């Protein structure tokens, strides 16, 4: 899982570290430039597989009321067409659970089968059992399996702890309640997400472990053990928090504990209540991207306070930036500076407009030849300022031709065509790119 293949640089002497920072003594690179993902078991959700080395799965949630069949079908379809691979819906009542049967049917009749997850809001097992018939995965929140009579001791004082016997007795009650759902999902070959939220830890976990990542992890482990005792292993685990450092700690601790216990369940990553706009995206990226870079995470959801379909490009951008999925053209462009020989922003925009459908290519737009060719070395094609009014086109590291700047984009397209790597853009190229 970790990217380091030898002791961390901080464990080496300064002179050793200088050498080791590029190459280890055996000639092996010290730092891998690809992410070594943690090995996890595959968990099927409809026709999508989470974990087991499969590409990181993108998911989101509609915000329509599940009782609104037409609206929900349209919301699920919008998300799926935007590239969302698994769609979650809320199921707060039995009527909602039954509505899912019709949503599923209508999707199949008017669009296609879409892997669906139901969010069961409390310990109403009848609802969960009903919905388990209609969806591919059920998400439960351990924090909502509440049996303790909160807050007060028999003498009226504030409760501050649970005895082991009380703790275990509640554990038995949870097991009893959860068992029929686990058996139903197991027998149908469906999946469950054990979705712990920092903001809704059960009281006995709070008192025993504190409002901490440890409490979140122990809460998840308690539910995992119940599932395992019933021979059910189609589990995905999440430990979301609205504060990035908390979720980072919780997921890393979960991995450590699972490694100790020989568990290999895939992880669903997310930052809850990330908000909207630029900061919502940055906050989600800080949490999700950091863990993915450590090799942790098999499915992601970026939670934005915006239309759900706006979450999907953010997910794909995080995955593309880390080299985990390639769903669009990778543009390498310099920030421009005093040496820039053309209007970089305009040219990049034009290049993007002409080539954004060529999923899989890396295209560089660099302002000058001083640093440009060296820094774009990994790109398939390069557009580089050569001298005022003239640009040079590159294939990899090789300069192919110099052309007047006004013919630059056209000449770039001609070069890609000559190499046989051009395809005509489709009307709905965005969707094609995202679904690639
Ligand atoms: S590539 Fe050239 S123009 Fe672009 S930032 Fe570097 S030095 Fe400046």
C-alpha cells in the first residue's frame, strides 16, 4: 500500500538521504511514481465491482425524494449519464423502500439497469429487509443503531461510562437486529456498506473511545465482526468526517487495524458536508486525494452542496490527477511568465476546444523553449513558443515542425491526424470521455 519501498528518508543520514532521494542502493527507484493500491477483496454492486484491483469507482447520491418515482428515475439517469457508476438513494420509510422497486423497474424499461444503493436511516429492519430486495447494496450507519437509554444513570446523574457488561449487552442487541439483513444480503449475493460518520457515533462508542478516529474504527469493526460471524463478507467500509484531518486519521487507522486482523475490505472515501464551490472541491480533494495517494480507497464520493452531477467531474479529476483513471486528455501547461511568447490562456483554451475528446492523450502547451521541452517530456504532443510569432510542435521529445502561431492549433491537429491518433468528436463527447 505504501509508496516507499525502503526505509523513509527521515531514517537515513543526510548524505545517504541525498543519494537515496533518487535511487536506492540496488539501483531500484526509492520512490514509486505510480500508486500502489492496498489489496482488497472484490465486492460486487450490481455489475460494478468495488475493490479487488478494479478501477476506483465513482458514486454519488440523488437528492430527489424516493417517493417521487419520475423525479428519482430522472435524477439517477442524469447522474449515470454524467459518469456516476453507483447511485445512492435515501429510504426513510417502508413506502420509500417499496418505491425503489418501481424506480428500478422504470430505469430498466426506459433507460438501463443502474447499480443502486439504499441508505437506511435507522434501525428499522423491516425497511432494510424490504429495500434489500430491490437494490444492490444497503448502506447502514452503525451510529444509528441506538439501544442505550442515553445520558442518565439510575440515580439521575449524567452517564459518563458503560460497564463492559452493558457495552456487550448492547452489542448483542445490535447483532440480533442486524442479523436478518445480513442474511438477506448474503443469500442474495448483495453488498453492504458499513458507513460510520464521525458526527453520529453511538453514545457507548463515544463514552468508551471518545469522539475520536478510534471510536469510529471500533464502531465499524463491531459491525464487521457481526457480518463475518454470519459468513457475510461483501462489505465496503467508510469512516467519513467533515474535518479532513479526522477522516484521514480514521481511514488510516482502519487500514492499520484491518491489516492486523487480516481483513481486506474495500474502503469508500468521502469528506462529509464539504460545502460548495471551490473550497468544497479543495476540501474533498485534500481528504480523498491524500488517501488515494497512499493507496487507500476503492470507491469515492465527493459530497457537494450543489447539483449531484457536479460532483462527478471532481471525482474524475482527482482520479486522473493521481493517475488512477484516465477519463480525459491530460493537459500540461506552464503557468506563463515574462518569457511567454504567446497568450497562453487563449491558446490553451483553443487547444482544449479542439482536442478535449481525444481521451488518453497527453498534450502540453508551453510558453517558451527555455523550460518548455524539458518540462513537457512525458506528453505525447507539445505546442511550444519558439520565437515571437512562431511555435514549435513536438511529438514526445522530438521537435517536428515550426509553424506561424496563427496556424498552430490547426498544425497540431494535422500532426495528430498524421499519426493516426485523431478521432472525430462526437456530439456528446463529454459523456464518452467520462465513461471511458
Ligand atoms: S515554460 Fe517558459 S514561458 Fe512557461 S513558465 Fe517556463 S520559462 Fe516561462
